[in-house]
């Protein structure tokens, strides 16, 4: 059993993440369930360029499309709606969409770089109050840019102890050490393996416990064979020899089942 806790659909700029890539790669690589957010929820492009004038998506339409995909693939896909705190912000309409979509919704997703807002910004608070009320976990992209610092995820997790937070990438483009220490210091903060060197993943599990890390990949960001990346080959292969059977099962699905109520 494998759950991929960090997957996307959507075509945007250099990203071509067609829905069929998700389903096809899940079948070929033995992935049972994917937690997915639509990249069409971006608020700014690469290098923070504005979106094209004819950009057809907003917070509602991006997520409605993703939820429809989950309904079509019932039992295989859960949605983490991509939040747009800088554009629309938290709206009644957004809350209604989540309520109406019931079991297809598994959490919320923030991308501080593509929103140009740190997760500590006041615009995030209404989303977090809602997440706390509904018992939804929150995934946050983390990296070394000014908006996506791992310590911002730590701060917001510390301020909201009733919400589980996943620090996606454990600090992309870093040696992951700061992220590992931050994740280890709060009970409601977790890491994932998306573009994380397996040595770092192992370090987090050994130091702070196997319950702290979730398997995630950004599939299909590198195309239909994203799972063939050397990191993911290790996690899906020899990593099972690096840890106990029980710990490996937690990494590959047990933690996601517990945190996202799958
Ligand atoms: Zn991602």
C-alpha cells in the first residue's frame, strides 16, 4: 500500500501535469491513493511574474476542477484545495465548496512562493480557523526563498496546536537540517519526502520517529515517470531495508492515513 501525499494536476507555464498522467503513473508504479492539489491555483508565476491576462482560473474554478477529477476516480484521489490568500482570500463560497465536497477534501494547501505571502500572514488566518474547525490538516510548500522559509511553517504550527501541518520539501534547496530540527520540536508538524534526499528522510525518522515523515513526490511534475527519479526509486525500493517493516509502512501510507483520515 502506497499513498502519495503530494501530487498535482494542471497545466501552467513549464508544468504539464495532465490528469491522465496521474492515473497512469499511479497504476504503473503501484500507488494506491494520491493527495492532490491543482497548480492552476497559483497567484503568481515563476520569478513572481503576474498571471497572463487571459488566465482562466480562480480559487473556485481551480479547485472545482480538481474535485471533479477526484469524483471521477473515486477511492484513488483526495483533494487538498489550493488556497489563494493573496487574490480572493478565504470566502464563504470557498467554505461552501469544501463543505459540499465532503469526503473528497482531505486538507488545505498553501504555496507561499506562488502566493507571495508567508504562511504567517494575516490573510492565512481565516483559512486556519476553518481548518481547525473542520479538523483539516494543512500542507505548506517550504524552500529557501523569502516567503517559504521552514521557520514560518514552524511558527504557524506552534500558534495552531490543534492543526497538523506538513512542511512539504523540508526546506527545498537546503540541506534539510533546519527543517528536521523544527519538525522534531513540535508534535503537530511533519515532513514529507518531496525532493528530499533519502538520507535526510532517514535522519528525520531516526532522530524524531517514523511517525514524522510522509511519502510525497510532486507527481507528475517531471512527466509521467516522475516516480523514476533517483530519490523516489530509493524510497520505493531499498529504503525498506533501511528501517523496520513497521516504520516503512508508516512512511509509505500509515502516517498519511492517520493525519488525513484516509
Ligand atoms: Zn508541489
